[in-house]
C-alpha cells in the first residue's frame, strides 16, 4: 500500500469477511476513492446497511440488473446506498442502453469491464476486442463512468475523442 498513487482503487476480494481487515487498512493509507468487488449480495447488503457504500454490484449477461435494483430499493428504506455497478461482459457486448439508464436512474455509477480482461492469455486480440466494444458503446450513445482495462491508451483515446 505504500506504493499506492491515490487514484481509484478496485479491491477484488474474492472472499467474504475480508472487509473487517480491508476497510481499516484502506483508511490507514488514506484511500478514499475505491470500491470492493466480488462480494455476495448478503455481505454487500450487510455492510451497505451499516453505512459502507463502497461496493460494486455485478451485472452481466448472467447476473440480472434487476437484482441490483432490488438491493438499491432495499437500501433506500434505511437511507443507505451502494455506489457502483461492475458491468461485466463475457460476450464483449456492453449492457443495453435501457439497462444502463435504469441503473443510473437508481443512483449507481457504472464501471465497465473491458473485454480483453476475459482474454488475458491472448494479447494479440485485445485491440480488436476493445475497439469493437467502443463502437458498440458509441452506437448506444451512453458511456460508463469508468472502465477497468489493461489497454489504458485505447480507452483514453476513446474518451478524449
């Protein structure tokens, strides 16, 4: 953590119960811009209800966006929220525009997963995968707030175009 550059941090925990150690560590190092990824909905709900909004709800072709919206509604009852959606794609297609709009209308920010992350062992196809997804996002005329990628330059060029 001494090397952390105080940019946005995604904590991909892959194990429930890590929050009790992770949250104090992030606070100790002054990390304020972050979300925790790969938690089950019961754990996200528990911590969000306790006032920790720094979670991403996974939505993909296989994880329905309505589940995320249901949790948002549940949290509103107790005046709590979750900040992010992890918009994953196993086909290289972004979420549909109406889904992205519904998630945003519910107060969620969207972090899109760039398609090369599902093809880590095939770097020769990364550019084509990213350019294809960018074209689809342009066609939808709706952009995520953030993209998780290994192809930073391609996404920077796209966002600056």
